[in-house]
C-alpha cells in the first residue's frame, strides 16, 4: 500500500471517481491480515472498465485489457501488474463461464466470491471491509468456508472444488468445513471435462503448499482425487516425499510431488500430462521420472551412481532417487539415499572421447554399423568408470574394428 507504484494506481482511480471507489480485494488483504507474503495485488472498483482505462491513461499508467468483457483490466505501474475489476454480479453461469453485470454494490460483489476469507476489501487508508461478517475471523482461524451456500458457489464454477482443497492446504487449520466437503463430494463428477489448463494450475498450486498431505487425504476420502487423477492408487509415496522434503530441508517441488502420486509407468505419466495439458518440459520430466532402468537403490556405489547419472542426466537421476527413497520402507537408509543427491548435482559427466568419424577412420563403413560400434566402445568406456585416456579408447576401437567382418 505504501509503494509509489500502488499509490499511483489508487490515486488515478480515485481522481476519476471518488475517495473509496477502489479497494484492495482478496488474497492481498487476506495475506496482509495473516502476515504472509503477497504475490498479486487485485483491486475492485465501482468504475467501469472504460472509466478505469481513462483514469489510468490520464495518469500515464500503461493499461492492458486482460478481461474487459468480465470487467477486468491490468495496470502496469513501475513494472508491476495490478489487476483491476469492476464490481459485478452474476447474471447466469454454466459452471465454467459466467455472464456478469456491473454493479455499484460492494455486497453484491462479495456474494459472488468463493470463500469468506477471500471476500475481504481494504481501502487506500487501510480500513478493512468484511461484507460477510466472517471473513476476517475465518482467515485468522484457518476456516475455509464458502460464501453463502456451498453447492451454489460450486455450481457457479466447478473448479472451486479444487480451489477449496488448495485453500485448505495453504490456509486451513483443524477440521475442514463439513458443508464444503459434502458439496465437493456431491458435485465431484462435474470436474470431468473442465478446462485442463485451470485444473492443472489449481492442482500444482495445491501441491506447492508446505504440507498438503491432509488436504490430499480429504480429496481421496471424498473421491475428488480420483475424479481429477484416476491413476492415483495410494498416497503413501507422496506423503513420504513431503516428509523427506521437510525433514531433510529440500525445496518444495510440486512437480515431483505430482510424479510421486503416479505409478512408475511412462505411459500413465504421458497420458496424465496430455490430459492435463502440462507443458512439454513437465511432461518429459514425469515420463523420465517414471522409468525403471537403470534401477536406483540406496546402496549404489559411487561408480554405479556415476554410471546412472551419465545414462539419465543429473535431474532425472535425482528425481528417481527421491521417488525411490519415498517408496522405500527402510528409514535407516535415509543417510544412504541422501548421499546420492550431491553427486548427481555436482558431478559433470565427461564427454565420450570418440566420434562417428573416428569409427569410419578405423575402417568401419558408414551406416548403422557406425552407431553400433560407438555404443560398444562407449559401454566399455563406462565400465572402466569413464577412463580418461583417449588413446586407450582409440586402441579399443581399433581392436573392435579389426575383429568385425564387413
């Protein structure tokens, strides 16, 4: 609120309207009350999108029309985005898209929001407004409660089911709200066919919570998890991975947590990634993490570890170590598992000293046989723990080439 960029935006809006015509809303208010970091700054206003645009441009602030039909524009002030939305009420909704009408009524705007702790507003002077009368108390108590009737809120947007479990993971304390759980369970079937991009976004945000285990258990108990990820058969490996990350001070890795929920089956990983429309990079990571060869075990020697890192790459090897560690039932082996990670992160595999041209020069005719010979020499080189002797590799190549019939 004190940043010049923020004051510039609020000042521009109030100059076009009146004092108090714009208020901070949602997560930035909630997190400020809780003393938690703020990612995005959202602003609600009685001004129409045209009036907002006019006010910002008059103040020399860049405007991006990110969702004008739904009353939203984005201001870019000193390089920072501010999403500004006109107060609105739902006219109709199909559980995916809503037809809205603009309003001047703050209570009407609050009623269409998802949870009471998100229906909080704060003006430029720091006064907090709580139209539901329970939002501030919910935030402080860790209660995730829908605004009004839970079934109605979910029917407005079925992905609010996933949002409920995400917010429960991030902000919930104690038992989950029974009415919310019952509504999520009753309407879980409507999650099928929802926008894949929004589904994966909610899922990854949920998995990025410091400890989402209780929330995932609730999802499993209500069959919401099977509606979103039908491939999940058990939570044991996932729960163990969260424990390992916490106890051994690893960074939270939502993508690896997703991998831990899936079976070690590359086809399942690929199907899941395509159904959720994950990025190519994440799809490749899930598929690689699901591989079974070479086998990763806690008692691997440094030599065996180097061989696996060379074959897989450091990132894939580290992923497989974490997943195998989480799947193991040998707590006493934690030190062994932990020791495998630094080598994967710090060891740089050497370059194989021979090329296809070297093979041709040794007398092997161009064609598929060149690759076959290279692979044979490379296997020999790896078995010798990446022998740092190009001359020895060349002699090996010479012996192999002389022993082959062309």
